[in-house]
C-alpha cells in the first residue's frame, strides 16, 4: 500500500480568530495579575485561580480554534473528548501552578524563570496532547526542529506573561503586551503545527481543502464562550478594583479626619507618634515615622517611629550619608523619594546605601522631605522590609499627610533646638517653657488682648466724654458753692459720669483677666447680652449686629471667659469676611440631638454666628478648623481661632459645624450640652446711707499708696463711725499692726516694694484671725487667693463708699 505525506491548510478567518483569542486571553491575564499583586490571603488565591483560568483556558481555546481551522484534503477529523478535556485541565493547572509559586510582594528573576518554565511546559503538554486527541485516517509524526522551536516559543511566551503580570502596567502597556503575548502564544501553536507530519493511506479523498461548516461553527461557539468567560473575568476585576478604590477613598477620608483630631493634641511627640502609627497601619508598611536633620553634623535624628513588630524601631542619630548621596541630594531639592527596591534601583546603587538597607532591614522606602529656607529640615518616611511598588496615589496621599503635619514637625524642631540651648541659656529657656505650658490659656489671653487693642480708639473717645462730664461737673460745683441745689445736681451728674467710666474699666478688666478655666453653669444668651457693647465696638459702624436669643434658654457648663472668646473670635472672623460692611447675626436656641456621630443624644444649646460676607470655597471650608491654617495675611491671624473653638466645644462634649459658600456668607454653629445645674445669680450689695449719730466702734487699718484716695476713703469711713488708721505701704502697715491690732485691714493690691499679696501672706502668718479686705482694680487675684487660702474678700475699684462699708461689716461679722 502506498503512503503519502499530507499537507494541511488553515482557514484564514479561524486563524485570525485564534490570534484574537490569544491576545484577549493575554490582556485578561495581565489585568487579573494586577489584582493578584493588590490583594492578599484568600482573595489573592481567588485572583490567582482566575488568572490561571483566563490564561490557561484562553490558550486552550486558541489552540482548539486553531486546530479546527486546520484541515487536510479529503480527510475527516474528530477529537477525543477525554483527551481534549484533559488538555484543557493541564493548561489551567500548569498555569495556576506557575502563578502560585510566585511571591508577588517580592518578585525575583529566579521566580519568574521557574514559573515561566512550569507554565510553558503545561502549554506544550496541552498542545501536543490536543494533537494526540485528533482522530483521522492518518499517522502523525513530528519534525524535531520545529518541535524545539515550539518549545522555546512556549516557554518564552509563558515567562513573558509572568514577568508582565508581576509589573504595574498601565492600560496602554497592557494592550501592547497582550498583542505581543498573543502573537507569541499563537506562534508557539503554529510552530507546533508546522512540526506535525501527517501520513495517510491511498484511500484519502483529496477533493476538499477547507474546514467544514461544522468546524467553523464549532470554532465560533467555542470562541464566543471563551470571550464571554474572559469578559466576565475582566468585569469582575473591574468591579473589584472599583470597590477597592471606593474603600480606599473612604479609609483615607476617615484617616484625614483622625489625623486632624490627633494634631489638635497638646503634646507634639504623642501626636506625631499616633500619626505615624495611623500611617503605618493604613499603608500596611513595616515602619513609619519622622526624622529631623541636624545641619551642624549632617545627620538625621530619629525620635518618632512606629513598627509592625517585624523590624526594629529606627531611633537615634544616623549620618545622612548612610542613606546615600543621591537620595539625600534629591531630598535637599525638595523632591519625594520613592524606591521599590533599594538593592536594585539606580538611585540607591551606592554600597553604603545597600549596607544601611541591610542594617535596618528595609528594601522599599517612601520619604517626603520638609524643606524650609531652601534647607532640608526633616522627613516623614515609610519603610517596607520587602520590595514594594509605590503607587502614584499612595505617594500623593503621603505628601498630603506630610503637609498637614509640617507645622507640627517644625514646632517640635523648634522645641528641640531650645532644649539644646539649655546649657548656655537655661534661664531664658525655662522662662520660655513656662510661657508655653502647651498653650490654651496663653492663646486665650493673647486673643483677648488682640481684641482689646481693636477697641482702644472707641474707648478713648468714651473715656474723654466721661472725663469731660466729671471735669465739667466739678468746675460748676467750684463756681457755685453758695447754691446747694445746683451743687447737688452737678455732683449727681459727675457721679453718674464717673460710674460710666467705672463700668467701662470693669468691662475691660473682666475681659482681659488671666485666670484658670472654671466651668460653671451659665446661660449663653446672658453672656452674649453682656458683650453687646463690646461686640458693637469690635464690628465697627459699617456692620449691623443682630442678637437673636432663645426665648426659652437652657444652662450649659462652660467657662465664661472661653465662651466670651468664642463669641468674639467668631465675630472678628465675620467682620474680616465683610470688608465693605454687612450684617452679623448671633443667636441661640435649644435643640435635641440624636444619632449624631460626634455628640451623644440629648439637649444642646446651639450658638449660631451668621454673616453676609464673602464665604469660603470647598477647600478652605474643609481645612477651616485645622490648627495653624488661615487665609488671613501674615500678622493678621494665627490660624488657631476656629481650632480653639472646636477644641473647647469637643472638651465640653459638643462640636462645631460650619456652612459656607463663596459669595453666600458663612454660618458657624457651636453645640454645647445642656446641664441640669442652674446658674447662680450675682449677689447684690446693699448700699446703706450714713445715719446721723451712727457710731461704729470697729477699727480699720487702711493701706493704700495713693494719698488722695486713702485720705478720701479714711474721711468717708470716719463719717460712718469707724476708727481709721492709715498706712501708705506694706512695711508701715506691719508696724501699725504690731503696735495695735485692728478689727479689719483694707489692703490695696498694687503697691511699690511689697504688694498686697505679700503683705497678706505675712499678716496671715502672724495674725491669722485678722479679717482682710482687698480693694483693687486689678483682675489677676490668683496671688491673693494663694496667700490667703481663698479667704480674703475682694472689692473691685472703683467702688461706692456704701459698698466699702457693707464689705467691711460683712468681713467683721
């Protein structure tokens, strides 16, 4: 029987279809490979299986369609179902095994080579097993040369697939890579087909030379099913990527809020340590922290470091050169350094850098510099003990966090420099440290004084009016001594003017006082009403002030001074937002809050300050309550006003909400929790008039350095029946007490040499039972309280004689 070598043909359409399937399968596998890198645990295993099915199944589908495209004239072909399915299983299993042996967090060339060899072997086994599944009246043999070519192409294509899947490819890169891989995979198949030699018996009919309609339809069906499966895989990857992106955005939004709260903490070191921990956990790195550069010896000082426990903390001092000249130069230029692998990147190719990386067990770094005055001052860093690909959005987010903490870092640097100067400037540093103790009361006082400074012009005008009325009254009295009725009327007018001046002085002293924070039950609307004149002067004539108090007020626990500063700060912000004038509305109301994430359920007083000013854009509104953030020119604001208000409200159990839009004004709402405690009304002092013939036998020691005031008070007390002895300072008062002990001592606070607090301390040591009455125009009475254990009675200047008489009687009683 004569045998002959058969030459097959390929259907061009099916060949093109097989090429498209190979390219599409490669693109899908590359896309799923990116999900393998971005996931971990069970989810990673799912994506490995999906990539294996997509690539292995796609290669098998391409192979089967290409087999269907092949035909031999006059020869009917069929396929063994069992061998065909076995070839599919081999393709998927070997491809999955190749993906599974990869360590996606630390990809090496050796891993890529082994995975490529395993997957290529599976593809070859799939191809030649599929060829063996052919059933036809012919024998099959292979040419060794083309078999070798197909082997090289298969292993090369598989290795390329693994290498590309391990990289972070963009869409355009994946398309080009998929086309190249598809061509290589198809090339492997057709090289294997070229190696095949078909030998048929003489009975074969040579009449036909095309794939049958049945083959074409079957190829189209298989292709459609394959494409559908691949599209579903791509869709799943896309959905998972979108869900991860959404989760990442939500996590980062929550992290921003948490960091903003942390940065409001008073202790800088604790705040930075907590921020470092938040960053480390969020980004899943081995180490995160902050470092300062000491320009004197060109070294980094690491004092804040968080680790996940797999690496040691980076603490202490390290020469900058240990991290590489190239890296430090890039940081000096103000550029972020992101290195995926310190042992392979060109930027870190110095031997000293490699040694440092091994010493601190680090392979990947992300470092953001802090540059001031063109000098590198510090860094925020994240380390990974294994190679890691830093995504652009990760880098941008770390840079955003670094900017948020830059001022806190600079404050810490400044404090560290003060500590280093302690040896030569100990006294100065100690004084500065006392001034900084860490900062709420000092800020409150500075803001008060800033506001007082803005009132000087208006107050000077009012005091001139007061003094004019007093001087005029005395001129009239002096010119008409023989007209008692007119003298009485002029004296009354002068007294009323003096009382107006006393009221203005009392307002200023009460507002500018320095004292410890004292929470007490109070009505917000009452505090605001008492500030109405002060607020009107602060806002100026171009701005209309509207007060809208609650008709049914409820008390809150608050410090009166803090509440005053809160209202005044909001009023000043509103004024600055209305350079051409406008309306400021300040109102209160009681609200019931439930289900709020920042506040517990219950009743709250809502303090609302609304202006008709320029408003804020979205970016400014989002950062309005960050510490040190301000849109005001240099010297016009510290950026701490709203942050202070927010901190005070949060300490009290409330919060602050801001509503604003450009051109639509701003509304600030401060929520303070209500209390069941009732405000204590101010006690009123009776003013008894002197009674003719009223004689008091009480003896008073009157101590004041102002001779005119002392003589006037002594005369008034003697007119009320008291026995009065005078002293012009502390030492003379002690001499008088040693000679004769009175029933009460009336002491001025501000006196030269020995002030009233020191005098009170000495009196309490020698005569502890002697009642003391302080008459002072100063608001700072902490020293008096300390000297007398809070037992002294305080009468604020200026006062009426009747008030002094009442206070003396109460002190003696």
